[in-house]
């Protein structure tokens, strides 16, 4: 069956609205690429190889070992750009021990309620565009990727055998020579070279022509949150826009819309960020928590936004800048209103504008060199009497002002033990799913704290928020369980300050470490 490709983009929206998201089109926008070539390969059929040992002997471009499933080994054996706009990813799956591998569930997309028929969790981190690119969704299916029912793939891979699966995704922006492949099973595979040669399947299998099918592009926004240590403001960066949320508790007295003496200092800092931008239309939005009624919250949030607009306007030195003020009451919470901290953060005035051009920063690294051994990257802690070791193995710059942190946790005791503190971040992140979120990265010189990035997934009126870090929920229910001597590797993604050469990393209950950026 042949179709002409129609690219529809699933664009994630934040609670505060939609930013400018290059290069993906806006929500609901349809783009029609050039007509499909007259000759194209047929889509895979049920005649594809049904054996686990598929004769795929290609050398691995990169390898990832499972975090929770220690025997899960995935080797990247194919990464090909098609027509300048699609990417075909091929992974060879096998077990690295004498234990059979149940491969389906760990490789499924944890952000969509899909069945386990597809390796739908294969993704591309398009760091410069702050996008999380997922496999296309065909018009007649869920994932343009291997289908265990259609392709008759075995759900279990026995020791000594392997099975190659594929996924077809949008190519990352800017036609890069390398990219980062992310799977739910372990840390990202960074700086993998992309080939523009035709993709080659393993013996007996076929790969689809992405221009021969009608597909929907699934692309999620990546937000990086940070906050000032004095808690006067917090900021989110989606690669296109900055949203600077100023604490209403600092700006105003209780139930008042008159700025406090301290407010001018906070607004002066915000004005410097606006001056560094080229945006000429700045949005100033007032928000409230869920206390009180709409009759009170709506006009109060509007008056507070207007007060900030009037005070901020003369502080901006650029010409031709227009500020617009709106009040939304409690209709757009960023955090749960079930806690005092969540309500405090929801009481805010948010200033939104185009992200300023980044300051000159060290170039993103092109090799994942391990950090040198030393006390600065290692620490120990006891959990219910069992000793656990932490080791930061890499903290590297990536494009888009992003940083990738990798670290290992080892059970140094003689008994099986759990370490739950990695899951237990405070309400600041507002993640609804267990993940390795309890990590703080601090730039002490700039007095700023960074938390793991968020993947924003459109789900009706309220988007789902997922951590761009190791998942510890869903099928990974035992991700925090360690056998004696067992080591597991974790990762998380952050915004990085431009000029820092080292940052303070605080992982759960371990002591803070001063970690150099590589």
C-alpha cells in the first residue's frame, strides 16, 4: 500500500501558552512536502524474518546497557537520513547474560499509552531545537517502526541470539553530521554519526519508505527550568522563548496590587533580560493560586500584571518595545495547589519574550570523555544501613545550552537493598511520574539552581510533564532495587550557564560534588 506523506505535527503546549518553536510547525499546522518519488520500496510485510537470530553482523555505532534490565543490550547498527528530512534508526537487541531478554515493554514509549507491540520509545534528542522527536504515527497504525504482530517478532530473545528492530522519525534540524539517540532502557547515545547512504536492513527484513505513507509527526517540547537561590524568580527556556516568573509574594503584599520596595530590584533584573532579547512584543501575565474565588483572583491577577507592566516599561532601554498585560487568575497553574510550596509558586507574574541570543560559551563536546577519578566526583551514603556509592561519570555540554549528566549508583553492601531517594524530588518539578528527579545542579557564582529538563507532551487541555532523565516507574518498578555489588547508570538533562566550567551537583542524599564540565 502506498500513500503520499502528509506531515502533521503534534506540538506540546505549556500551561502558559505556546512558544515560538523552530523548526517544527505550530500545533495543528499541516505541511505538504514534495510528492513522493515514483519509485519506492514497499512497506514491511508479514514475510519479514520471524527468527530472533537475524544474521545482522554489522558493527555497532553505539551501545547502551539497560539501567533496570541489566542484561538488556541495545546496539545502534543503522542511522540513516532519508531525503534530508527523515531518520531511520536500527537497533540490534540481545541479552548480555545467560538470562533471556523480554525486550518489548522496556523499549515502549513511556509517554504514550501504547501496547508493547512496537519499539515506540526510540527517540532523537534534537538539542538545538529543544525537541524530543518520536517515531512517526501512520494513518493506519500507532508507530512507523517494527511491529511484533505484523513482523512476527519473538517477544523473548534467548542468550546468544539477537533481533534487529527499526523506527522511522523526523531528522533533527540543521542537517547535522551527528545526533543523540535516546531509549527508555538506558543513557542516551551521544554524537552518533548520521549516514546519508540508503538504509540497509538485516537479511530477510525490509524497511519502509517514509515518503510512501501518510504519517503524523510526534514532536515534544523540551523545557529547562531554573530558579534564583533567593526564590524571587524562576525561569523556563524552551529554546525559543523565555518565561520569567516573578514571585507575587516578593512583588506585592497579601491581596494587594501595589509593588513593594523590593520589587524594583527584581524588575530591574528582568528588564536586563528583556533588553538582551530582540522581541518587540512582551507579554506580562498575572496568575494566582486556587485560594479564593474567580471573582477575586481574576481582577487581582490583572491589576498585578498591569502594575508590573507600568513599572517594567521605563526600565527597558530598547526602543520600539510594547508590553501587554493580562490576568488569568488561577486558571493556569504550573504546580499542584495541594501544597503550600505549589501555591506559592503559582502566585506569580510571568514575563514572556523571545530568548536572547546566547552568550559565547565553550563549544559542545564531541566525545564523551570520562571525568578524572577523584573525590570531587564520588561520594558514599547509607540507606537503611546499606552502603551506596555515587560516581559522576560525565557532565558534558551539548548544543542548545543543554548539559547531559551521567552518574552511577552501586550497592556496596552484601544484601539486596532499595534506594528510593532518587525518586523523591520536591513539588518544584510537578512531575507526575517516578523518575530520577531528585538532583540539583547549582551555579554558586551566579546563585542559580537548575533542575532536570521537562518533556512536555500534549494531552488534551493539560499537557503531560515528563522528566528528561532516567525513568523509574512503569515497567521499571524495580529500578531502585540493587543486588549486592550491582551498579546502575542514570542520566538527566539540564540547562547550562554559558560561562561556567564546573557546577555543584547534589544527587539525592549524597553530599554535594563540584563537577567539571567536559
